């Protein structure tokens, strides 16, 4: 799992590549701690290279959303695959996030 965090003028872009399974979630959670702490702007989760997401990965997305909501920020999920879109639909995450550019 590879995570790249880039500051943008309006917030932060987080590029996720690989499998966000339970072991990877522990590492990604640590890497995203500064983003969670400063979730005041727009947080874009770029998922074009995200191959898989587990319940632990979904929890990270939810944690980001809650942090952003409490600090006046916003989370946008971009470019999810059909498979991950299906997971979002089953879990109800489609209604929780703004989804852009998905297949």
C-alpha cells in the first residue's frame, strides 16, 4: 500500500495505491494522522489506484470524514473502481461521501 500526501491551496490530496487491507490500514492510519488533525480544508482521497478496501480501510475514511465535519472541512472521494463503488454501496458509504470521477 502506498500513500502520497500533497498539500494543495484549498486543503490536502491523499493518493492511495494498492490494497487498503487490515495490515496496511495500521500504517495508513499513522500516515494520515496529520491530515486528520488539520482537516479544516478540502481533503481529496484519490483512489484511481486503490485496488481493495477492507472494513479497517473504510474506518479510516469515516474517521477523516468525522474530523473534517467537526473542523469545517470536507472529504471528496475521487475515481473509485466499480468494485470499491460496490463496497461503498453495500456499506452505505455512497451517501456519506461526495464521490467524483468514478467509473
